[in-house]
C-alpha cells in the first residue's frame, strides 16, 4: 500500500540545489575519514605486526577503491540524497533499499557517538575536563552550524579538514629524515600459522586487523549523500568521491609507513596518539604539541561531516516513507532540521555509554553489510538495466564491484573475529529495524517502485522550479 503524496508534500522536502561543486564534495569525503589517520588504525599493528597490517590495509584499500568506483557510476546515474539506499532500491526494490539504508544509518548514527567520546578524551588531555557536558556541547554546536545551511556547513567543514590535513602532511615532512625500515619489523614472530618476521602473528593477525585497516577509509562512501545538493551531480559526485579516495590512499600510506618506521612497530601498535609519539621520538616536541591540538580538528571534521551524512540519509528514507515522514520536512534554508536533531539525540544518548570502541565496532558492522549490498546493487543494475544512462562507467564493470563484494564479506568476518559483542548488538538493531519495516513502513511508502519515486521527485522539482 502507498499513500497519496501531493506536490505540497514534496515542496516541504526540498534540499538546496547547486550548493556543492566537486572540490567541496571531495573535501566532504576527506572530512568523513580524516580522523582515522590520527589514531585507531595503528592498533591493527598490535594485532598483526607491521607487515600483517600492511597486507590488511592493502586489502581494505582495494575494497574501498573498487567500492568507490562502483558508487561513482551509480551516483551519476541515480543522483538522489539517499546514496546507497537509492541505488539498492533501484536494483533490489523496497526491501533491499531499506536494509541497505538501515545498514548505512547504523554506521552513520553510531560513528559520531564513538568520535565524540574520542573528542572528549582529547579535550581532557588539553583542558583537563571531560564527560556528558562535553559530548552535548559538541553535538549542539555542530548540529547548530548545519542548521544554518548546507553551503555554510560545507565551507566550515573544509576549513576544519584543511587543518587536519596540514597536521598529517607536516608530520610526514618532519619525520621522513628519521625513517628506518628496520624498525618496521621489531616484533618477534610467534608460532601462529603463516608467522614470519614480516607477519609476526600470521594470517590470523591479518584477519583480526581488517577492522582497524578500514578505519583509514571508513565513511568515504558517504559522498553520494550530497548528490541532490551538487551543482552537476552526474559529473561532480564521481569526481568528488574518486578524488577523495585517491587523497586518502596517499595519507594512509604516509601514516602507516612513516610512523612505524620512526617509532617502531611495537610501540606504534599500542599508541593512543601515534603522530604525537612519533614526533616526540624524533625529537620534535613543539610540533608534537601542535599536532596534538590539530588532532582534535581531525576528530571534529569527521564528527561534523558524518552528522551531515546521517541527516541526508534520514531525510531520504523519511521522504520515501521508510522512516516517519515528519523527519524529512526542510526549513526555510532547505535544511532537514529534524533529520539533524533527532538522530543527534540518539547519538548523544549512545555516547553516554563511554564505550567508543564498541560504538565503532557496531558502526563497522553496519558499514560492511552496506558495502556488500551496494556492490550487489551495482552488479544487478548492470545486468537488469543495461540501458540505464551512465554518465560515468566503472572501469572493469561488474568485476570491480565483485571484488568489493568479496572483500566486504571478508571484512565483516574480521569484525566478528575482533569483537563478537559489537556484531551481536548490531544484529539486534537490524532485527528491530526490519520489524519496523515489515510491520509498519512497508505499508506507508510514497511509491510502489523506485521508478515511481524518482519520476515523482523529478516532476515535483520541475513543477516547483517553474512556479517559483
């Protein structure tokens, strides 16, 4: 069953078109991820040794690159604010679309909760206080900036991300003269299967390190969520997401290689602040202090941008009837205020657990499930809709998305190996979300098919443009 939706319904649910060019979208992609370069990934070296982690990082780099190339094609063909949800609905219908959207929503709702906990720890290190007041303050300030308008928010995001990037590049330049390759292999081999000087914890270590390697790229897939606000979605979104991915591969290579090569693999594998520790070891304490401050900018950049991402996903799911329809109403600035505020409240409540690692583990489970479904969507669209207009085509076609599919499933098993509790809690969220869909929202969608929904949105946009 679907509900009658008139033009007034869609007129109240319009985003601000033409706000973001490809450079702002690339900045958004970097902003989603940049906090991952500062800390978290390095614990994978403790699980696998430097060589084992390097293998895990290469595998996850390939997974994200192939996924990004697949998303670039789909985002050019289906430029809707739902991102992965919109692609999956086109390929697999309402059920596949909703499950994909739910997986991305779990990732994007819980990742800010984890990041704000880490922000609290950074604030405590710098200013000596922490707790729920700090978490609430960051949610209030940065949701408030988003409420001011998308153009303003994306520009603020670019500035904050730029500071974080300067910190990473400055650290790399400062450390390159102190690099010693022998320090990469200072962890003694164990008796694990496949263990060697290169991979001291063997193949099991590589498997357990996969979730940490994902942290170097996690959430870059969110760029297509800005499609309805792009100047030229068919060109800007593919260029933006691919540009962001190339830059993130570069920064990941810098931190993984240089930090362990200066500090030693064993020390960097347990460091809470790897860039800072590496600079201190290299005898650069002043720069280390500056980078410690700028690390907070990296955390804030990811926190800020993922809030943007979840708001656009909630907007799209709500507008289509999957979530309560009141969440997709936009204000006079064309901002989905309720889609910003209400998930922010849930995220804040989740942050009160203080378990940042658990929140991240659950976010990664949601992410890997969504990656598999988005890769399947690309394959199905190529097979079922070969004549779909594709302004950008994925190099390698379904082989490329097939690689992303296989590696995303492998990554999902790696999350279970690292933290079964996060896996089971996330499964419970999927069960609750599925129950809501089958018992209620399935019967209140705005259109029976994705073609109906997208045609309705296109017609409404044309009507609104004509009458305004």
